[in-house]
C-alpha cells in the first residue's frame, strides 16, 4: 500500500474532513501509542498503520478489506 492509497482509504472510511484529524490526534495502542501521522513519519508501512487504525476504530470488515470499489487494501502480512 502506498501512502497515497493509505490517505485515500482513510478519507473513504472516515470522511475527508475527519481523516486528517484522526491521523494527527488518535494514539494507536498497537503502534506504541504513536498517531498514524507519527508512525508513518517513523517509517511504519502504510498498510500496517491502516490495519492498526482499523483495529482501534473497529472498522467494518468490508471497509477494512477494501471492498468499497474506491479502495484497494492489501491483506495483512
């Protein structure tokens, strides 16, 4: 997953207005309480940040898997 795909997925799943705030403010416990923005800056793979965000926000499995036609999400490793 590329960074642009991550940003698109977050915007689709959470809305374009809320997505930037969520990535900037929500501490992801599975990523040592880093925010999505901090994790990406430290080199965590966008796919791993996406799955951590989905876990924390209890995202619908269909959205998480990218079954929205606007999303293509790679599976977990």
